[in-house]
C-alpha cells in the first residue's frame, strides 16, 4: 500500500512539473505573439487614391439560403468601381434555396459545381474555388464565405494595401458576430485568440495561419504554385495549406492587413455539436502543415491542456482510494496556481486583440471559459487526428 501510495504521488508531482515546464514555454509564446500583434501598424488608405485593379471575389456556398442574401448585399455596397469587380458564387450541390437567392442579384456570376463534379470527392470547397478561378478575370482573388458580412471599404482598403506592399497573399481579420449565449461568447473569445496569433505570426514571418473567410492572393501566385495541386485530397485546408504553398515560393510577400475596415463578421456555431465539428475540421489538417513550427506550437498547446485536464482527474480518482493529506492539497494548490497563471497570461495577450475588435468587455467571461477551453482543446485535437466530423451534411473521416 505504501509503495503504491508513493508511486501515485510521484506521478502527480511529475505531472505538475510537466505542466510548469509546458506553461513556461507557452507563456513565452504568448508574450512573443502579443509583441508581434502590437508591432503590426494600423493601415489607412492614402488620400486621393484611385482604384484601377481588377478584383474577383469567390464565395463557395452550400445550403446557405439563410445567409447568402446578407453576404451579397454587403458586397453590393462596396465603395469600389463595379466595372473592376467580379463576384462569383459557386453553389456546392445545395438542396435548399441558395441558388434562388443568388439569382436575385443580377450582377453576380453563379457557377453550379454540380455541372463540373458528379462523382464524390474529398474536398468540395477546393474544387469550388478552382472551378471559379477558371472563369475569373481579377488580378486579385478574394476569398470569403457565404455566411460573412463585409465592411463597405473592404475591397478598397485591401487593394490599396496589395498595391503598396506588392503582396502575393494577404491575411485579414475575422470575428464572430455578437451573441447572448455562453456558447456565443466562448466562441468569440476563442476565435479572437486565434486571430491574434494569426496576425502576430504572419507579421513576424514565424507562423503562417489564416482563415478562408477573409483572405486574398494574386491570381499569378496561385498559378505559380499550381493552386491546390498535391493538397486537393485533403478535405480542409483551402486557406492555410494554400497560404503555406505561396509562402514557400514568396516568403517576403505574405502580409497581415490590420485595419478595422477589412474586418469580416461571420456567425458562430449555433450548437455545441456544430462547434465541435467546426473545430475538429480545423484540427484535421494539423499534420499536413509544411511549416513544422505550427505543428510544434500545436503540440505544446495540446500537451499543456491535456496535462491540466489529467492532473485533477488523477487527483480525484486516486484520492478516492488514498488520503494524501497535505501533499494532496499541495499538488492541488499548485495546479490551481498554474491554471491561474495560464488564464492571466492569456488575458494579457488577448487584451490588445480584443481592443482592436472592440470586444474588451468579453474578457470578463474569460476566466469562466477557461475550463471549457481546456476540455474542448483536448477533445477536438484528438478527434481531429483520429476521429471524423460532419460538415455541411457530409461526413469526413
């Protein structure tokens, strides 16, 4: 009994030490990202600039009858010459009234993916984008989603930045629209943290992340890297995997555009199952990244959250058999201290990001969201590698 007691106690102390080491590395990363985010200058359009660049917006859509009208209306209100703008909606085998809604906008080019794809494939979204590119005429290709709403100066700001920086790939900010439920607030906080890391990493040329809801690239760069060749078999990754291909070819021409005029708003998932399926889909491409720095960071984050979840579970189950007394309390207090340090560090990192998005009040919910964030990270990370998910009515393994 004494031998077993010592062995299990040592296990808990070792795990506590592991958490401390991982948290130290994680804290360093967040401080690095905070500095990187703050070093990105806010961009303003130069006065008197006259647009002269052709732009194509590509919007893949599947069963988006509830969202596509708001999306296309916001695009129709753009402060950009209509003769320089092409908008292509690719209907991905919708079974609702998405096509009917799109047809109400006469200046929108509608492409039906069903005319080009009859047999099942693994990545319909990449195929939709590639199909649209075959009929596009823009020098700049802008990617967004059918459930997004954009600012009136979105295109003008993007084009100005593109020409000024001679950019090949531009990453832009995305935020979830506000909601009243805890799930809405949780997703807003989680997504803001990802946006902060994205902007900082791109700005420091150390981490190539982006979101397909708001990004742009030159048509020439897409052709140069042969588009989705060699990644078209992966269900997800129409954004980050493409970005990494372009970054490998043009490492100095990938930029983050930090401007409130280009923030795109999208809707958070309405249910817990939808939220998990979205995050599992994102996690499913983790082992496909060519930039192994991203993989290393993801491993550190996963191990830290797994350890923080495992230690209290171990304490609870072991304490039901053995009474560790003061040692048990010391381990538990150490765990609470490390959890508090993680929360404080994350809030410190997130504050300037929340300030940019105008969501500082959301940080009041952050401590409450912390345990749920740890749990979902462990579950979604595991299922992203070994499980399957359902997205847009399709099950992907």
